[in-house]
C-alpha cells in the first residue's frame, strides 16, 4: 500500500517517522497515528497505456493522454537509442577495411553491417515509439 505525506507523491511508508518531540517510531503504525502525522493511504496507481501519462494531483491519480510534445520527446529517446546502437558497431567498418587492405580474413560481412545500419536509420519509420522492433546484426 502507498501513502501520501501531506499530499506529496505517494510512496511506501518510511521505516522511521520522526515524532513532534524529536523521537522516532518504527512500524507497526496505527491508522490514527499515521493520520495525525500527515500520512494518508492511497490506492496503487492505475495501469496506463503507453500513450498516456500518470500524474498525482495531491489528492488522487490523474490519467491523461500524452500531448504531441511528450510523444515527440519519446521519439527523441528512440533516436538517442538508435544513435547509440549505430556507434556501437561503426568501428567494425574500420576493421573490415583494414582487414581488406592487409588481406586478413574478414570477421564481418559488409552487407550485414550495411543492412543493420540502414535498418537502424529507418527506425523512425515505425509508427509507434512505444513498440519499437529493433533490428539484429547478423554475423557471418
């Protein structure tokens, strides 16, 4: 169960509550004690969909739809993840061309690298930033 302390965002009860005289008390707490010290029980937050947001009003939970700015912000997170995944494999191009120049056996397929990077580049063509299907780099 969650509790709000004087309207603040609900959390589990603390393991220690400071009393007015400076002493502290640990559980178990009686409901009238909690009420006296400003704690009120709160229902668990409702389940929400990916295009919704959950807010605490100080009194109860509020579920609302994300606005276009919030959805764009979620797409920005996807772009950051995509860019990170691209950075994680770019060094393999250098290794591929170095091996080619030195006539060493290849570790990667240039076709697989290109296909993977292009799939990452196209990630924002997917329609839902909350259900991204990430490509997998095939190995040779």
